[in-house]
C-alpha cells in the first residue's frame, strides 16, 4: 500500500538516527517516494550523503540551501506529503511539536503538514517516563498524531528499559497497515454521537453527566483519518475537531440529539453511539430560577428521553452497522451483552468505572468489545485514540462484509 506514496522522513538528533538508513531503504523498496528532513543535530549521528543516496533526493535541513540560496518551502512539503514520519523523535523535538516551537525546518514542516503524522520516540528511559515527556506525547496524541511506541531493551546509556526506537521493519508495517485501512474506509459515511446531553431544570440549573466527549471525538478523528466522511453529533463539550472530513452538529438536549441522529441516519453506512445521553429530562422546565426555601425542597417530575440506540436499531437497514457503548459499574459483561441484543447493535463497547484510568474525564480507556457473532475482544488500558483505532478496526470488518 506504500507504492507511490509521498513520505517525509524527519530525523532528529538521537543515536537511533542510524536506523534511518534502513528505514529509508525499506520505504523506497516498498515503492514510496521519500524526502528526508534532518534537524541540525541529526547530522552529528548520520551523514546526509548516506540518506540522499538511499532516497534519491537531496536531504533538507535548513530553510535555505547554502550554496544556491534556494528556499525550501515547508508549506509545499506539507502539501506534498501523504505521511510524515518523525524517527527518532527526541524529547526535545516532541516538546517543540507539542507546543508549536517552530525553530527548525522539521518542526515548521510538521506544523504545515496536512497528512497524518507518525512519531517514533527514542530516548533514555528516565527521559521517556518524565512527566513532561509523558504529557507532551499525550498532547501529540490529542492532536491526532500516531505514536509508534518505543520498545524495551538496552539503551545507549546501557540501562535497560523502555525507550528504544521501534525497528524500521515495524515502522514500515505500521504505515502499510494505515494506508491499507485508509483504502477500505474511503467513501464510507459514519455517524457518531459524542459527549453528554444537558437537560434544563430552570434557566440556571440542569441535569447532565461527567462525559467529556473525548472517546467520541477520538473515534471521529480515527474514522476520518482512514478516509471516511464523518458526521459528528456532539453534546456540549469544549473539544474541537481536527480533520476537515468531519461535519460537526452541536446539540444540547437528548431530544435534539435524537432528531439530528434520525435525520442523518439514512445517509450513513455506520453509526457509533458513543454519547452519554441523559435518560430523563424535567417534565416542566421552570421559566424562572427556582428559589431555595427554608423547609421544603422542590420536587422534580422527570419524563423519559428518547432512546436513541433503540430508535436506531429499529430504523437501520440491513446494510447499516450500529455500534453502541455501555459504561457499567457492576455485572458489566451481562449488562453490556443484554444491551447489545435489546438495541439491535452489531457490536458493543463496554468499559467499567471499576477500571482505573477508564471512563469519564480521562485521556485513557480500557474496553471489552462484544460482537453479535459471539466474539469477545478484551483490550488493555491505552489512550482513547488507540482505543478508537481498535474499535474502528472491528467496524471496518463489518463494513467490508456489508
């Protein structure tokens, strides 16, 4: 799947830069066209001549070519690329990327890139686990970058731990799988719900839940990165979308979300119901602020909200795939599978509040996927973007069979 792809290989100043000769050769062998960009420090570890010989292109390092004064346009490079790989990615470069410090050609090109970005960190284990590095990598994930996790082993310091840049063969495999996935999602339409809904009590109070929308937005970005056209129906959240293939519809209440979903449903190949929809709303919303009384508390009469998952399950066509979520606190597996059957879902994603670092308001999640074919796919705790990748892998299998 790499044949004819335009790949920018960004090399930074770490000892693992020597692996980039092999990486360049493997990319060329796979049929890709490779443009190498090196930071000034990277040239201390591997010679540009080696990489230009392997790639067949002059290596770019500075904004101007010294002997001719030719301007190297980071904007043109960003438009040319089908993918940008930064390997090895040092702690310094990761920090610059996370915070937009555009002081060299590589970071400037990264900030201009329209293509997917793959980051392969490489550094000593103490640098790798330092809170600032951990936070910067999570920031890059939140921007939609793909992190190729480093391996464990002996490092340049002769310490043993996590920090070795992934091997070139595995980096090429990640890229090949990405573009293979992209081909199978191209042209598909996916409808996704995300975030909470808010149900007013009076002009200043409301009923809601702790959903941040992070999981739903990660799913939207993952589907869009694979070539799908995404409609994202989002409750009140502060998150922003990155991919231009995502059409966002903002709603507030469960009724508004239901109406938006049912209107868009016929035009989509799949729907992922990730939003945490309030089950009930206040029957009679007060038009003025309810005042606190000394001895009596107000009585709120609640009425059920529309069951969006059930409505989708009843209305969807045989060629449409529906995916649900179940956030449970007890009897997790039984409750999730029961919901999948009752709502006529093709598969359901279950997570439990008993799992640390899973659920609301965090950047990680741990899920188990139950399918209507009896499959049980148990995942590990990982970033929500990586969890989204796993979920969309399952979705793709369903779509390919449809």
